C-alpha cells in the first residue's frame, strides 16, 4: 500500500506539504468549478485525476 504524505513539488524545486485545510480547498474548488469550453473541461479532468484520486 502506498503511503501519501501530501507533499507537492514545484518545477522550480520548491516543495510544500499540503495541510488538511489546503486539501479541502483544492477538493472543493475542483468540485465546484464549471468549465466553459472543451479545453477547460480537459484541464479540469486532468487536475481532478491528479488531486482527487491522491487526496481522498
């Protein structure tokens, strides 16, 4: 079983450990966002797969 530590790594080398509050904000924002076009829909699905599956 994989143990997640809620750390994200940015391209510029910065590392940040997400707090429970930040995780909840990300989840709510992704759930509430309404895409306006196909590009936004695709991007939203990619973000959801990146965050939601790992932050459940």
